[in-house]
C-alpha cells in the first residue's frame, strides 16, 4: 500500500493520463482483475449523463494535492506542542479549571 510520502511520485505518474487511466491509477491495483473491475466501473460511471459534475481541469484536480502536500510539512515545534498537551492532560485539576473557565465564557 503506498504511503503519503510517495504521493508526489504517484501524482507525477498521472501526468498526461486520460481520465480513465487516472481513475484506474488512483483507485485500483495493477492486477489484471483489478484493472478489469476498474474499467467496468469507469464505463458504468460514464453512462450517467444528467446531473453530472463538470470534468476536472488540471488546476482543480491538482488543488487538493497541493493542499495536502503543503500541510504535510514537518513542524519544528511539534515535539514542544505535544509535550505541553501531554502535561496538560496529566494535570487533571488544571485541565478541569481551564475547561470550566472556557465554558463559562
């Protein structure tokens, strides 16, 4: 199963693919059985002609990937933040006091 870290390579591998090939690349494995099922699924999806979404453009199909990849960057302060959260919940009295103060606002 591909990892999030391999997403840029997967996306790059879809450049120039047809809509059907892109559908197969993202939704199915490379086995003959999976590809056949994917092609059948894609063909069925193309039978619907009313109330369909507009086809994706390169810009709209790349936007979600850009968002995911930009938010998946490491945070230099992550360990410090994690330590503060952990100590906060280990101090039950402090947590309850702050929670009650928040709820009273």
